[in-house]
C-alpha cells in the first residue's frame, strides 16, 4: 500500500496516532528510568561503587533513542499497514517487557542502574526474575526491540535494532557486566 493510499485512510491515521501516544508514553518511561538511574548511581558511588563499561554506553543510548524515532517514522515513510492480528499481540509483548523491566528495577532496588556501577562486597541479587535469568532486564530490552516496532508492522526497525542491540549486548554490555560483578562479588560467591 502506498503512502498516498494510507493518507486517505482514516482508520490508519487513528491507529498511527494511538501508536504515537504509546511511543510517547515509552519515551516518558525512559526519562523516569533515567531519573531512577541517576539517583541510584549517586547512592552507589557514595557506597564506593565503581563504574565500568563507559565506552559502550553512548552507543546504547543512541540505539535506544533511534528505536523510538524509527518506530515513529517507519510506518509513515514506508507505508506500513496496521495489522490488528499482529499489533495486538506485539502490544501485549511490549507492555509485558515494561512489566519485566520494572520488576527488575524493583528487585534490584538502589542497585539498579542504566550504567554498570557495582558496589564491591555486596552479594548478588538472586530473587525476583534473577532467580530464573542472569540478565532479565536484557530479555525485556530484546522483546521490546522486536515487539514495539512490529505493533506498526515496522519489520525493518525490528530487524536493524535487534542486530545492533545483539552486537552491543553480547559483544560489550553483558561481558562488561559479568566482569564487574565477578570482581565485586564476595570471594566465596560464584557469579553464575
């Protein structure tokens, strides 16, 4: 379907507007996360926390910012249709990823951060979602990176974000986090 045909479809514009509201809400949620992160970083540094992995953080911020922008632009510029049978389950997955993310934030409490700031000597958290997964927050990121664009049939955004996110997570972020946790954990406690 061409952009010209979509422009004359009121149902498409209603769906696109609702999608933009969801993306705006996601953006607001990110700013709330950043506020929590800044507060928690202050606490961690006051407790002797050490930050590692600074080099990969700016590309992560850029990628996550680009995700929201691409989600907004792809349906419009590529004339993607809103397919209810795809949009509804993807919206459920996107909201579920938010629930998982906030479960992680609540479980880690003051230890949660968007950066890798570890307080030496603290035992690892092994409750909540961390009972089952070593990095549940990244599961939320991966699911959201696929589901959020696919609400609006944004398969290009889902694919590109997923590939770049995999490089950052698997190549840099998770290994840096594992090293930081191993260095900071009490000697008798295995990291994984």
